[in-house]
C-alpha cells in the first residue's frame, strides 16, 4: 500500500502503471506510466479489504476528480500519467476508448466496495461488511437494490467517530441481510 501511494506512483489523480522513477517510464506509453480507472478501482477494493481505508479513499477521490473534466464526466479507458500539478486536469491518452465499459464500471464498483456490499443472490443473502464512506460523503441511501428476486432499501450514515452505521429500511421478498459494522 505504501509503495503504491508514493508520489512516483500516485500522480495526484490515481496510481500509474509504472513508477515515474523507472527508466522506461513514459506518461503517454500504453502500460509505461498511464493511469487506468478500472485498475485503480480494483486497487481501492484491495486497500479496503486489508483495512487501508484512507488509501482507498484517496484513490476513490482521484477517480471521481479525474472524471470531472471529461465530457459528461465519463471516464476514458486510460489517461496519461502526467501529474495533477503539471497540468491540473488529466491529460487525454490519444487513442483511448471513450467512453469505455471497464472505466464506466469503476464508479459503481467503488460504490459497492465502500458500502461493503457482498450479494449472494442464489442464497438469498446480502452481507454488508465493514462499510466505509469516502471522506466527502456522510450519507448514502440505496433504494430498491435487487438481490435475486428480492429488493432492499439501505441507509448508510457516517458518525462523528468516522464509523458507518447501516439501517435496513425495507426488504421486499425473501432476503437475509447481515450487517457487520466492525471497523479495523
């Protein structure tokens, strides 16, 4: 975690594919220092799974901030690895697909990751495990989330101690919801 969040890997938007200290580093080289939103969403998920919530929050904020300058806030497949300080906006990769499915899936995957949602539709279960909210979000309401044939409404609230409480507001159909709010 520490290595990935160092300045030569984290460019102010997100984590590059290669350190800027490497001889082969090229901020517009395909896998030589570019930033891929879907990779960063997976990295944030890994940080969360190991309890590195602050690092996960930093990556989440980077992805969302990077989306802002792009048309309709749609993330491209990848963008150049130049630093935020150098340009102030993510630099477009010349031939990146835009929009692109993997990049588009990054944001809902981050939501699932931070809310700790672990659905098991065949077993008619939803586990909410150690939810955490990004530093700029204090409350999330989820309505009519479909798990198999059931639906559930959930409220997530950040307390003064940064812990997130979960309230199961409504369940339609057969669904067992297990909530583990413990924090590392």
